[in-house]
C-alpha cells in the first residue's frame, strides 16, 4: 500500500550501489527507516529531499508497520538552507538529529517530539547561542522520553555543582524564543552541562 507521510530526515547512509537508507522522524509513525531507491545517482529527484536536516513529504510503499518501507516520491517542505550553509550551526543541528535518533524508539508516534525537532532546527538557524539552544533541546527531549536530567542527578546521587544544576533547571524551562535572553547564564556552564549530558547518553565526552 502507498502512504503519504511528513518526516524529518535525521541521517542517511549509502546502501548498495545507488540506494540510500534514511532514518526519518515522521509525524504520523514516529521514527522509521526507509529505503530510497537510486538516490545516490547524480540526477536523482529524491536525493535533495532525503538529505539530513530536511523536512519533506514522502510517498512510501509498504504495509505499515514495516521495517523499511520504500520511498517512491518526495517534496521538500523545509530545506533548512541557513543551517546547512553554516558549518557550526550545521554541526549543532546534526547533534540534535543524532540525539533524537539515539533516544527515540522505532514506530512510536509523538507529535510533540516532532515539533520539538522542527523547532530546534528553526532556532539554530537564527539564534545567538547555538550551543545553549542545543543543550536546552536535549534536556527537553530527554524529559519527553522519560529521562529528565534533574531526576537522573537525584536518583544516582550525582552532584554536578550548584551552578550546573541551576543552569540545567533554567535551560529545561526555557522556550526557544527566550534562549538568547538568558544573558546571565555563563557559556562555560552551558558547555559543561552539554558535556555531562552527552557523556550520559553516549558513555563518552562530547
């Protein structure tokens, strides 16, 4: 059967000689993996619509739920060009996509998470403090996934320092529109908070 879904491309890799395997956080189905036939060919019309950090509307073929449906058509909704053309912002946006992929389970729809990913990509394209925005996003995504960072510190008797815990609390409750207004938050504490979070998620410092 054919389905039309809206999705955010989190990552992509080559599969076979010309095909591409992409991980998509879809609005309707949650996280899925899908095969894009011949997407690595130079003139492939599906290539740009299936690049990481792109929001697209996909036509997919397969029976749902299916492990890897086939994408037969795609239209770009938002290309996020401002992010893709800025090395630093692109890196932070890819971090956000990587965390989303790492934490989110397959085939579990969550429109709040979908909109949160969309929002962080929008914020990263214009904000003054992209590292701060990324850290706030990860804290929120963790909380939505049942892994509130403040609860982790408490349950594991971890003391990160009063300054770090205050930073975590403020960033966790900060909306994207206000991320640049928290002038009194030291960027050093934001960086330390980010390192602790990524060490927990990946087991190594980031």
